[in-house]
């Protein structure tokens, strides 16, 4: 498998994100809050 390293990297990143949310909580940003960030736009329909 030629993308095995990428799969392992993504699994670790996902695990770290899940741990961070578990430890610190948080709420997802709304589309309006995302659009207010420089260089970021939320997809239509959110």
C-alpha cells in the first residue's frame, strides 16, 4: 500500500483532535462566524 504513512498520520491527528474536544469541550462555529474569519468561507447550505 503506497499511502500507508498518510493513513497512520490521519489516524493520529483524528485521535488528538478527539482527545482535545474531550478534555476542553467547545462548540462548533456557525456559518456566520466562519465567514467572519479572514480567508475562510463556509460552504453554502450550512
